[in-house]
C-alpha cells in the first residue's frame, strides 16, 4: 500500500503581531511550522505504516521555498519525499496544486490513499483535499479524527457537527477540537451519527453535540485529518541528523514535467488585504458572588434568546 | 568565519525544544517539590536517541557532535535544571569517560547501551575529604590476580543511586599521587560490595539524585580498567572538560529562560500606570542580561565547534563553566528583582530557578577551581607553572 501525505508550512503565529489600527501584520520572528493538521495527517499515515508496512510518500501541499518540511516528514518516518519546483509555480493556489498533485500521484505510479490536513493554520484553507479528490476522481472523507486502512478500504472517525445554540458562534474553533480522545474505530458503521460506546467524557465548555460516526469508503481515496486529532510522534534523533546531512534525501521534480503551463494559472487573485470585523468586547461583572452569578445568568439568558 | 548552525543542528534544536516544552517543562515544578528523578522523561528521551546525542552512530549514538549536545543541554536548562543535571551526569561525564578513554571492547559493551539510553551512567570522583582537591581521594584499588579490589566511600554522586554503570577513580599507587598513582575503573551496579549510602537533601536541583556510594571489597576485572593504569586522573580531567562546556550550555538555557520570563513579566505587569517595560531601570536590567547571554552563547558554541573540529579547549571549557554559571546566577537574580514579591513565591518558577542556578557555581569544579585552570593555562603559555 502506498500512502501520500501532503505537508505544508505555516508562519509560527507566536512570532507575528496583528496591528489593526495600521492595518498590518508585523513579523517579529520569522519561523515556520509544519502545518499542524498536516502533522496529524502524517501521524495517521505513519500509524497505518506501523500496522501494515505501507510506504509513505510526502508531497508539498503548496509551493515551498525550501525542502525543510519534507525533510521533517522524512525524519518523522516517511519513506520518500518529493520537492516540487519550476517556473510559474510560486503563485500556485489550491486549484493549481490539485492539478499538479494529481499528476504527481500518477507519475509516482498511483497510490492507495492520500492524507492531508483538513485545514491550514494560517489562512484556514480546507479546499486542497476535496479538490485533489475531484481531480483524481476518488472518493473523499473530510475532517477525520482517526484513520485506519486495511483490505482495500479506509475507515475514518468523524465528529458530528456541533449544534448551534443561540447566536452564530457556539465555541471557538480551536476549542472544538479539544483534547477528549475520540472512541476507537469500530462500532456500528452503518448508523451515521450514532454516539459510539463508550461516549466521550463531557468537558466544561466542550459539548460535543451529536457524537461520533465511523464512515468507510473503498480505496483509493482522499482523507483529510483535523488538527489536534492525533499526537504527532517525535522523530528519531539519528534519523533526523542523517536526513538533514544527506543532500539528496528529498527528490526534486520540475512541475513543467507534470502539467502544461496553462494548468499553472491560479484561480485566486490577490487584490488587497483587510481584517475581519473586530470581536465585541465581553462584559465585566463585579459584586458579591451572588450578584456576579446573577449577572452571568442574565447575560447568558439574553444570549440564548437573542 | 561562519556563525550559522548546520541544518541538522537547526532541526535538532526544533526537536529538542518541542520535546523540552511538551515533556520536560510540565514536570519541572512537580519533580522539584517531590524531590524525585523523572525517569519517565529519561525513558522518552532514550527512545528518540537524545541520551546518546553526541556519540557516533556506530556506538548507538545520534552523531550530532558536541554542538548537538550543547543544543540539548541549552534547551533542557531552559525548562528544567534538574533534568539537565541528570542528563549531563549521564552523557557528559558518565558515558563520556567511556567514550574518551574506553577500549573498543569497553565501548561495545558499555557505551552502546548508555548511548541508546538502555542503561544510565554516573561519574564517581568526589570524596568527603577530596572535593576541589580531587587528587586527595583515598578510595583505593589493589590488584589481585586478574582483578582489582576497590575500597572506599564516594560522596555527591549525581545519578549514583540508580546508575547501571559507574566510572570510579581510585588510588592504585599511593606513592605516585595524581600523576601515575590513580586509575579509573568501570563498575557495574549489582557488583557485590557496591552499595548506595545516604542521599543528599539539597537546596536546588531537587529533581536529580545525589547519593553516597560505598565500595567494600568490590572486585572488578582487569578489562574494566578505563584507560591505562595510573592515568586515571588525567583521563577524568579530560572528561570534566567536556562536562564543563556543556554545563555552560545548560546555564545559557537557564539564563535565557530568566530573560524570557523577565521580558514577559515586564510586558504584562503594570505599575504607575505603565508596563514595567517602559521603566528605564527595567530596560537596563534586560539589556545587560541579554548582552551577557549573547556573549555566553558565542563562547559556548565556539568551544563546541572547537571540540567538533578537534582543537584543544581545556581553558575555554573552564571559561564556559565559570562565565556561564555566573551569567545564569546574575540573570536569575535580576529576573527575581523584576518579578518582585510574586517572584519570591513558590507559585512562580523563578524561586526554583534561583535555587537551581546556585549549584552551577559549585559543582563540576567550583568557580575558584575554574579560575585556577584558566590562570594556570595562561601562565603556562608564559613559562610559569602554577600549583593549586
């Protein structure tokens, strides 16, 4: 079995400051991370590799200035990594990448499973997986907590959509992917959205709504993995050192050999930048504990009623 | 001249920092309170090869060299001095003595499991009446056929209480003293007569174990002599040079943590209507601290590069230890001043760092000994021999 993992890099958010008044983002410390959801996708691939001996190949999820994230994927345990380069490739968006990656999958001689992060940390892009599935003509599962692949099938645990309560924002997106471990793959696969036993323990502020479901499709398929779904492993130190010392650890392909020049025309055009509207400030309550509790209850009631 | 880290060292630092922040830092306060060694962390480090960071891959190590080892110690020192001490005693002096002076057979038998972290090491030198004056040790070894019989008591042994393999120095010829009369031995835990004595109740680095070791007619085969008979003192001093450099790296991490905590506190703490960062008195403290830290960083990694390129570094290693421990103590003292009364409470890590930092001016050769090493090296270059 061959698994392809798409990995990309994002700017470390702790090194940037957003200045709304001046309408700018200041980069104080330019450091890059492997996109957290992609790290989870890589971990999912490596767990399948541990279980089945599959070959894991890392490909970039977008244009990269260097092959560092691919080396990180190799250090973590991927067997092969391919760096894509070429003229007119620098401005590639997800639409272009889907075409390029579909061609790359073909040149690799096909694959059984493509795993990618469900979203990027910086611009919250989640299109790449679905677009690639369309380009390949494969089925897709989007936003998995867990992935298992055996005997020509892939199963993924999905989380039911969180029901909306009151206003349009229920929980901060970061919180919704909290740390409660999802149930193991298994249970009744044919009853969508049925809570699987044992139910995840309830957490304060973390009502998981409709529970989990396991879905299954035939291979080959594309599965995108949520950030925080799995704890990525630490690479083996000696392997890491050897991969960073080896000049040719990462293969280099020219995109011109994969697709025609007009396939590199991006769908997106950048016209400027703007900030989303500022969030409303919260209300500060004071007084005796009873008064404060009453004020919080009143505020909640008002929120729910709208 | 090139001051950039190699790509593998950049990648190693990223790995070590992530490990330190996720696995080591969360336990730092707990192991200090409970006074226990974080074996679970050491096991996790062993699994990814960190306990053999500087040893060649043919001996089961990671092959990241002295620079890689300094990176590990800096990042550990930044989050938990106790863990850095455990690791330093294992790699930097315990396993290092086998690496530097062991025969090929000894390396295969002892260094391999140490580098892989399957076994832990300790370096056993100090005695009750032989601290700074290491040549005054009285533990003796007498040859009996193809074996040596060790007798004596060693104190202040970091990792000694749980180490599987210890390297011990003993007097083999009392008439010759440090030059020619001392020999190093490899002793395995469990050898009859080898016992753990009392544990020290320390002010800081409470997550590391410091114990007395007792040797009562411990019989060691001749093939466990480390280096040549009579050359133990020179061999141990060579090992301590490496230990001193990496202790400087751990101090660099401790000082860096103090700087980061101070900057964070100066940004958030408001007095007289403004953040402390806007007070010149605090700005000067931060500027001085940062300058010393950068000077120390340059020294530590330059010496690491000298070790990796095979240049002599004894004098500079002593400088790393001396300057590093003093910079760390000063930085943490200033950080405590910036944090004020809250920094003095046990709710903030500053008080732990303050207690932990002080030991660096004492162990691995007191700072007074480092000054003797530096001065005697300088005077030797001018034809003057200094005796301590």
